[in-house]
């Protein structure tokens, strides 16, 4: 039984150390409803395991799996739940989908510059070295920014010369 007593200043305290609704200046039905909801929640003993699995699945997928794709993966691991709960756990685990950037066109074909003739006309057989070269440029994304790789190839030997 909970004992209630009054201090000299008139505040009521309960023997179990909880504050009364009057002390908190809230409606008593709200106070007891809150405590009932709080006590009804059962701590999930597998919560930390599920968070770990979500982080592993996300890392394995390259952070491309959202809650709708992680849900069946967790179901296969015997952790059935809705994708809404998976979304909540993903947020708690700090996991989110990292979407890929769209392809960016880097060639501007709408210009007034002269266009050079195609001298090879798709005939890449050359009789002697150092007679014809071809070149290409490739854009490579790294964490520091774009890296540009330019290569020049001798068509006779098919070796990189620059």
C-alpha cells in the first residue's frame, strides 16, 4: 500500500517516491494513463541484435536498401515486423538509403565551334608505329572530388604512349 503524508510546507509525497498528479499540476486521469502506457511497454531483449542486423544488411547492400527491402531480410532472420517498424529501427540505428547521383552529361554538343572531320572513318589498322594516335578522357569520382584520366594510345602497337 502506498503511504501518503504531508510535509510542513503542505506538499503531499507518496511513500514510494513518485510525485503526485497535484505536485506535477496535471489531471490525475492523464497521470495514471501515462504510467499505465509506460508500464505496458515490454522491453525487447533482441532489440540490440536487430539493430546490429539492420546495420549489417545496410552495409552489405552498399546503403541502397530501404525499409521495404530490409524487412524481408529481417523476416528471413526470424525477426518478422512491419516496414514501419523497420523504418523506425533504421532511424534509431543511424541507417539511411544513400541514393546514387543521376548521370551528368559532360559533352556540350550545342556550340558554334567547328567540328573536326573523322579522319579514320572507323579504319583503325595502321601499317607503321607513330603514324596515328587516339585519345580518351575518363572522369573518376573519388572522395576529394573528380579525377580526370587522359590516355593516348598508338594505334599500331596498341600501347599507351601518353
